[in-house]
């Protein structure tokens, strides 16, 4: 008998690979037994439930299932429904969240893991496309950070570039640690319109998202343009999606790292049930144990690689996979 509350308490207290392994297997067993869609998928690909002895043997649910199936544990009471932008084929993905506190814990603890306390930063959010629709998990997260911040200057900016420029100037003048988080095209639009002052305490964090608004460019080209505009040493990035309750972060050069309850595995491009070697490009599989009440094992359409130091990079997307709002850039 699996206790969801016991698994929840263990989720953010992982200290070793063996603990991650054990918890992954427990979550798999829970979700196989209590998530009808995931169980049916496992049965269709002829997985023997009793033979799964390692997280590398756990089957990953194709991310497209979030578009047309209710991916959640049976008899769950839904507290929040996050939706994707729906810019591609097949409509929106929906992530039914039955315990919103797990999401709050996940993004707060993950941010703390990489950057320290959120309250110590001023958050300026340039997320026009996300604010223009409902159900964005990214907006939910950033809104929480803004509320936590001890700086009243924190806030969202849709297309008011002048106001954003004034806030950046104020935080620069007063040596306030500032995170400017936004979509790629938002940064480029802003930098074309405004003269940007030097800000020694600024972190520029992009979340992807060209969304067809500008010509597709590589991540390196994008970061070079943003670097020139904002005069910062490196462009930080956040890797997340509607179907996940955890985020990975990059502090430069497009190399992402995960919090302890999240892991990236790379599958071979021509065989989704086999794994690629280190530094080999393949499809990205994500174990996100914060997805305790939905599905923690997600096969994405992103292409990437894991480096020898354990970091991972996003290279692009599989051919014929739909264009997603947060991943239009190609490497």
C-alpha cells in the first residue's frame, strides 16, 4: 500500500542516487496502479510491472497524451488545471493538479537550490504571451515569486517597455539584485525599443518562446543578441513545461541542471526504449517526481544531450513534432 502523503514528505528530502531510485520505483508502482491511462499505456507496450527494478526500466508516457487524456491519479480532486499555449497541432495540453502545494514546494525549493531565497530578488517579468491567456503554470510560478519578493518594484510588464525600463534603472541605481525573466521575443522587442542602462546586479533569464513572432534563431544567436543588449556576463534559462511541476535552470551557455527530485534521460532517436550514450543527441525523457499525482515519467518531443558533468542541453525538436510555445528555437 502506497501512502501518497508519505511519498510527498520524501519527495524534497532526497540525498542520494539510491534514494532517488527507490522513490522513483515507488512512484512508478503507485502510478501504474492508480493512473488508468498510464497503466493502459504500460500494458499496451507489454511492460511487466513486476520486472521493473530500476528507474531506467520505467516506461515514459509520450507527452502528447496530456492533450487528449486526463493524466491524474484516480479519484483525485483537481485544485488547478494548467494549460499549454496551444500554438501547435492537436490543441492544448492540460495538466490536472490535485495538490497545488506540491507545485509550490517544487518551484520554491528548486529556485532556492540554484539561486537562494526568492524574497531577496526583485522580479521583473516580461511574459506577454503567457499573461494574455489563462492557465499558465509559468505565470503562476512567477506571480508567487513576485509576491514573495521584499521589493515593491517587482511585477509583470506586458508591453509597457517604458515602465520596465524605469524599474530596471531604479534597481540598478539602488544596487538591488534583480531577475528579469521573460520570453525570447519579448527581450528582443524590448531591446529594439529601449536604451538599456548597465545593471551590475541583473540576471536575465529567458524561458524560450519565439512563438513564430520572429525569425527562428539558434539559442546561441539569441543569447548573443540579449548579451549585447543587456551587457550581462551570461544569459540564464529556465526549462519547464505545462506537463511538469519542476524546472531545470541554466546559469549560462545553455547547460541546464535539475533539482534532486528531477532527472533527465536521453533516449535513442531511432528507438524510444533504448538510451543514448553520454553526449549523444537523442530524445529527452524526464523523471519529475513532483508529478506525484499525475505521471512522473514523461517522454518529451525535445532533442538534447546529457554532458559528462551531468548537465544537459536542449538541441531542438524531433522532426514532425508540433511547435510548442516554449521551444521554437533550434540548436
